[in-house]
C-alpha cells in the first residue's frame, strides 16, 4: 500500500465517530472546500471560477454537415496547476452551508493541455445529437465515502497517469459553463 494512501486511511479511521464523539471532527478544516491529502498533512485546493469558454470545430461541422461536432470548452490559463499530487491521490470535500447534507456535486476529469492553457469539453453538438456537461470521455470514476453528512472522502478508482486534472463543481442553478474547477497536476 502506498504511504500517502496509508496515511489518509489512518486519518479517516482516526476521524471516524466513536461512541460519544462528534462525527464532524476530522483532520480536515471546518471551512467548505476541497482538500488533498499530502505527505505533510492536508492541503487546500483553491477553486477557480470558470469565467471563459470557447467554441471550436464550427467550420468543420458546417463543411461535414454536422458529422464533425462543434464543441464548447471550459478553459483555464497555464500549462500546469499549482498543486501537485501523487498518482494515487486522496481528497476530502466539505460542503458549504447551503448544500444539502449527504450530496456531492463533484466530477473528476482529465484536462487536455493546448499551448499555455488547459481545457475540458463541456458541450458538443453534431448531426442529430447534442451533449451538455463534462464529456464522459474525460470523466474519471471515483470512490466516495461520507465521513460525515457534509464531509466526503473522494478517491480515484484507479491510478492517475501523469497529467492535468480538475474536479468540476457546478454551482446551484448555474449553466454547464458556470462552475468551479479545483485543478491539480499528477507527476
């Protein structure tokens, strides 16, 4: 078992509620947000507001009469995130006060790097079809455990390859492109 996973599991079981103990006590801060488990403890991962999206493939779609789909991509600047995680990362997400207890609206996805930006497909339309939301081809399956009604442990189901990743959080009532990305790199 990898040391970071072992350390995280120790945190998890140490924070599990015992008889007479408060279930909300854990090594994760009380503030809402996403946290990564690293060798030195728990690292906050700052969410970036998604303020830019770009369309692409319109000409190819028109020339091929929709066989090649037109796309809308969410983009964030920079080739790499500021946070680096190992290939078997463990995350904790604490819901905010307005979020219903026991629900988690995070999607883990792999970002593609184009020049000095990273992007994620959020919408596509082609001949007789349209899709909205994060492309299933970019999504990564996660195992989610409720530590408490507002705290979740999130672990990718498999080992992550070296590259750029983000948790996509759609805010309540927002469109597909109005969301937050919690980005990180895997070495």
